[in-house]
C-alpha cells in the first residue's frame, strides 16, 4: 500500500497549505479592509514560524503554550514598526513593510541559533490538521462578526474616504495600528501552524515572493467578505496542483490567471459584499 | 460662546489663507461665514473641524481649548461637518452612511461584538433608530437601503447632512451646502437648515452666495483675503462699505456710493 501512503502524504501537505494560506489571506484582508497596503504578512508569518520553532526546539515547551506565544511575537514587531510607518500611505507603507521582511531574512540567515541558510529542521509535527481548520473557521467567524458591526462600518468608511471618516470621529491611527496587529496575529498563527506541520522552515519561506503571493490571494478573491480572500487563497493553492501536467508553462498559466482576474474582476472573484442590514419585511 | 477662535491664522508657504481671524459663535441659531472666492472660508472651516492645523491662534469649543485636538476627537466632542465636494461613502448603503455618523457614540467591546451580546444588539438597534431619524429629517427615509453613490446629487448633499446630524452634534458645520443647487433646491435646503437649528443644533455655514445667507442667518462674518472685515447681523453686512467693496470691487463701490441719494 505504498502508493496509498504516498497519496495521503501528498494530500496531507496540500490540506495543510490550504488551511495555512487561508489564514494568510485573512491576514492580508484585515489590512486591505482599512485601505492600507502592507506587504509585511510574510514577515509576520516568519516571526511566528521562527519563534514557535525556537520555543519547541530550544526550550522544549508544549505546543499549546507555544502557539499563543508565537502570535505575540509578531504583534510586538507590528507595534514597533506600526508607530513610525502607519503615517505612510499607499505604496510607501508597502515598501517599508517589504523592508521589514528583508531585514528579518538577513537576521535568519546570519544568526547561528536561527539555523542560517539551512533553516531549522526537526520541528515537532505537533499541529493537527483539525486545529488549522478550526483556527481558520474561528478567524472567518470573528472577522464576519466584526465586519458587520460598527467597527466594520468604520473600517469600510476609512477605506472609502479617510477625511470623511476622520470627520465622523473615526480614530484612523488607532484603527490602522489595531488592524496591523490583528494581521500580525493571523500571520503568526499561520506561521506557527505551518512550522509545526512541515518539520522544516527556512529564511526564503518568508521573503518577498511569499509576500506577493499572499497579496494575490486577496486580490484574486476580493475583500467584500472574509470568505473572498480564503477562496482566492484556495484557488491559487490548488491551481499549481491542477496545472501540474502543464509542467514548464505552469507558472505562466498561474500568472495569467491572476492578470486576467485583476483586469476583468477588479473587485475579486467573490464580489458579493456582506450585508450589514436586511431591509425589514424581507426574510432575514 | 459655543465656538470661539482668537487670532486664528493659517499660512501656506507665502500665502496667508486665514489671517488673525476672531470668530465668536454663540449657542443656538444659524451663523454664516461669507466672502468672495478664495477668501479663506474653507480653510477656516478645516481649521475649526481639525482637518488643518493653525499656524497661530486658538480655537475653543464649549469652553474647552481644542486647538491641538485631532479631528476625530472634535467629532466626538460634538462637532459635525459636511464637505463642499460631496464625500458620502459611495459604495455603502444610505443607512450605513448615516450610521457612520454615530461612530463616536458606539462603544461595544470586541467580545460583545463577536458574541453578539444583548448590550451590543441593543446599542445597534438604538443606533439604527437614530440613523433612521436623521434620514427622515432630510427626507431620505425611503432610500435607506439604496447605495449612496446611486443617489442624485442633491440627495447626496442631504445624505451628508443626515450623516452629520445622526450623532446629535452641538455644532453643525456646513461647507457651501447650496453649491450646485437650483432655486427650488435652495429653498428646500433653507427650510431644512431652519429645522435643524430649531432642534437646538447650532449651525455654522460657509457660503459665497449672499442672498441665500442673508435670509437665513442670525449673524454673518465676512472674510476677504483671509481677514475678517465684518461681523454682525446680516442686514448691517449689506450696508457695510467694506463688504460691498469686497464683493464688487473698489471702483464700483465708489460709483455706487456716488449714486446713492
């Protein structure tokens, strides 16, 4: 039954990737929802992955203690980076957050205890698959509830017109910092869960390329509801598997799908927006 | 005084947009800041609402010095405004726009929001009722579920007023509310502004349309080249030689004075 084990192994990896990428897409969604463009999601994921791996490998702590702590580390970085950079808008914040990712990559490469270019291996595979999906479901639920509340309204208002939102009493700076922290929690969670299901992490897993991939999840899916970016992540995770027979032109097809989606579906594949209020008299 | 500015100035590089302006707006009534185009009216409004920071001078609101208070805190303190160029949240529903005006009044905790605790539900129901009342005030109650961007121009202007009024502000700032309106719409707007003032909200509006302001306001402040050149009742503004000169120019003012009986 070697072929069956093989199959299970392959799909186990895919199942982990779908869950983890779903969380990463939500991490991107939270920032885009207030109109900010941050490319620090991969960096936050790396912080979660490395800090959780160190806690498991060096300190031998149990996974249930490691998981929450690995969300705290990226938040500390988000707070440190957020203070000075959240004054920046548009592409400038994106550049600053790419900088964070590159600096951290340099640190991972050059600090011995972080494994250098070889990365860290032998991480206990302590994250069960059900936990990954439970976390994803929880994240979708929380973002759905918050999105439908006054907080979601303020977030959408500030994405549409910052000046008007400010004049309505929305504390723009606080919302930006809070969403960056929420984004760091989700990415850190994804990093810790992925590190503890794949046994190995390396510095290049969290560089510029994954940062752009995470952005494309949300671009493809859309940001009308928390379901949209997850859908985008799932499609972009499945697509390379489905296109595997195409071999060399696989990445070309992958890119073409993104270009076509951005050109023809500017609001994403799932343009449906979560309803905040139902007209009275209609079935609720 | 509900709102007071003293020697308020704003410089843009070499340009003095607002020059040592003293403004005193009492509680209640309708007050106007008028002046020719480029007189500094909108800059003064941005200074008052906190979207611009003054180069010098002070602003106090309801007895509190708010010179350094950020715009969102001023909104929370009971100041609401509309914009000269419409700034409704176009892809949100009309009701959601009005609800945004209540932002400062909603303070549910995150756990209450996520678990939909009774406190959150009650606050949200209450907010919707207030938002609906604000929409009814401007006559948009039947459009609550329409997308704001799909409303006609005049309706978008009224939605901005509803959004500003939803939170029950003490001071409503209207930046050129009659811009782009026809005479019938202007008359309806004047009625609406009177109704707002009758509810107890103090109204401060910026306009360059003199006739619209004259019939509506209890007091008028006239700006020209960033300076205050007149403050007093509207009737006196019409007679004031400085104001006449600012509007029609020096030569014409002299000619007009010569023709006077």
